[in-house]
């Protein structure tokens, strides 16, 4: 599942972001909002962009967050757990 960060014009409230299916909302100092979404495929992404358009939100940027970056984090946590497990076994 791909993750996307989408920047829109204006500050959104949490209720409206939730209605759009937003997983995370960040209000940026310049008056824009950064929304984080997960999309299972391109059709889901286009549906999301359509909901943003229908809500009258001005799209500034959309960026795909590579799944590989998330895998690195998970691997690092797994390594830490393995070291803890080894310490506990001694």
C-alpha cells in the first residue's frame, strides 16, 4: 500500500480531514495543510483527488512516500528487538 502526502491550500479542521479519509493532518505555518493518506492502488488515489476537488480544496502538491523507506524503519526496529532478545537470553 502506497502512502501519499498531499499539500492543499488553507487550514483544514480535523473533522473535515477525517471525512476525506486523511490518516494524518499537519497545519503548516504558511496557511496550508499537509494530509497523509494510504492508497491501495491508482484508482484509490484518483478517488482521493476527486474528493479533494469536490470539497473545493486547492491542490498544491502530491508526493508518494516510498514503501522502501517504511521497510527500513521496520527492519531497524526488528534489529533492536533481536539485540534485546539476545541480552535477555544471557
